[in-house]
C-alpha cells in the first residue's frame, strides 16, 4: 500500500481507538456528577435539620 492509503486507514481507525478513552471519561464524569449530587442532598438535609423543617 502507498503511504497515503496507510494514512487513510490510520485516520479512519483513530476514532475507534479513542472510543474506549471517551467512554472512560464519560463514566468518570457520571460518577463525579452522582457523587456531587449525593453531597448536595446531604447538605440540604443538614440545612433542613438545622432550620427545623
């Protein structure tokens, strides 16, 4: 194959190789987001307890 053909194959294969990294970032963001939601829920519960609600 010529170099141009090899470059085209590499360019088309690159998104498939990057997909697992993107999935890991997405899962990491989801875990961080859910952790933040839990912290907010605990903080609101503490505020409600202090306010006497």
